[in-house]
C-alpha cells in the first residue's frame, strides 16, 4: 500500500518505538523485543501517542511491514520443513477450522443471538485470518459496515488476548516441542501478524512452524468464502429476499504467493547464507514493528465499542479454540 503524507508521523513513531524495544531487549531478556514493543505500544498508544494524526501511519505499520516479513520467511524454510508438518498437521488445520466455524455459527445463533451475517463474519475471522477473512467474506454475504467493524474489533481483541496468553500457556501444556507450539499458535490465532507476534514471544523456531500452519489456513480462505457465499445465497432464496451479488473475484494475498515462491527457491537452489540470515533479521525486526503497531492501535475505546455481548462471544470462541487445538494436538500428534 502506498504511503501517504498523513501516515508519516505514525510510521516514524512506530519505527522509533520498535528500535527502542530492540535496544531495551538485552536488559530485559525474559520479555524480549516483541513483548517490550507491544507493552510500550499499549501504554503510549493510549496516552502521549493517542492523537488521531498518528492513527493512519500506526495502522499501516501494524499491517504492511509484517507482510513483507512473512514473504521473506519463505527464504528461511524449505519443503523439508513443510514435510515435517506431515498429514497430521494438515488434518489438524482442516478439523480445527471446520469445528471452529460450526461452533461459532451455533453459538452466534443459539446463545448470543447475533445476526447470521455477524456469526458468519465471526466464524471466518476466527477460523481463518482475522480482519482479512472478514473483509473477504463481508461483501459476499451482504454484511453491513457496522457488522464488519464490530466483528473486526471483537476478533482483533480476542487475538490480543491469545497473544498474551499462549506464550505462557503453550509451553506449560505442550512443553518445549516447537512443532506442537507452532501448531497451537498457527492453528488458532486470528490475524497473520498476531500469529507471528505470538510465536515470536516463544522462540524463533516456533515462528517458522506457526507461519507454516497459518499459511495453510490462509490458503483455505477461498474455500471458506465460497461456502459462506453459497450459504448466504441459499438463505436469501429461502427468505424471499434479493440474492446477494459480489463484483470482486477472490485473490490470494501477495505475501502468501511470495512466501511460496521464496520457499521453492530455497528448496531447489543453494541460496547464500548471507541472504537467508538477512531475510531472517529483516523479518524479525518487522515482527517487532508489528507488535508495536498492535499495541499502539489497541485503544480502550475499541474495547468499549465492541460491547459486552460481542466481547463475551469473542472470548468464549477463543477459549473453545484453545481447548479444541490442545485436544487435537494430543490426539493427532
């Protein structure tokens, strides 16, 4: 995305905060640069950096640098790394996503009494990739802007809760098995950036595995959108209302395409170590920028606007996902 003039101050503030977090990390090794960046971001984003003029740049810094980082991660893994996920890893993602959608839709309709569209957006956002999935599903099911914004806020907040909880809970339950920790994080955390951020709070190897599991979910976004589109069309016909139409085709995110291309190159070509190590360093710093952005953009007002019903819906969904993931990991691995 093109950087506009009104974004510059927010981007600079986020980069400075990220650099400070990197400088402080040797003195606070138990936290690490990522956690420091996020905690400072939450504090500063609700105080001295709360001016609206910072918002556009901070939102840009949260979303776009990590996409570059994820693309570069393709240079740090090979097909052998993916092979280590095995058929069980693929089954884990398929079952986790399917049951998440089914249960979230059931809870939305029967327990929390939200609209069909809101329940579908919650299902897509939690099962696939947060706000990106919500943005993809919203037009094909005829969701309103208010429904989209509310579910984005709810899913994002649930993701922040998981970001704080999983780095502590995961090792307690699954030990130091990086593959299983990667499955836990990559299988349930909502947005791509939050997956990388959560895994980074554990260790760099978990980042690699979590990213691979997450990529499987992102690739399946097209399937989820098509299923929800057909469901929405069927409900429209049954209700006798005009059928929903959508103009835009489904597109694979550019960073997923680049990740796959770089992964294939690294698998079949001898890439110089200076390139792979450089890619790892850049991706690591962008991970810090991402967490700084998450912290800076998490406003107290956002929490209030979600409302108690949706917040409860989001937190119950997150708890269900964690329990389901742990059970599936114990059974499949």
